[in-house]
């Protein structure tokens, strides 16, 4: 019988990377909506703010991914 070893760290990093990619797509959608709205309107502000939040969330996840990818200290 063969034992299966799962690298849970790699699984977690892959999951975080997928979430960050999804956040980037959501930010892009909000930026597209922002760009189609008239500047100075509530709709424009809402989409601009939402895009900023999605980008910040994406950057936070990508920073955490970078930390997790660093070699472990012995």
C-alpha cells in the first residue's frame, strides 16, 4: 500500500492565490463600472471605492502568499 503525502502549505498557497486572482477580477469589474460612470456621481464614487477595497484585499493576500513562499527557518 502506498501512503499519500499532502503538502498542506502548497494547498493553502494555491487557495490564497486563487482568491487573490478572483479579487483582481472583481477589482477590474469595479474599475470598468467606475470608468463608465459620470465622474462626481454617487455611482462613480461607489465603484471607485469598491475597486480600491478589492485591490487592497488582493495586495494583502499576495503579500501573505509571498511570506508563505519564503523558505522556512530551520
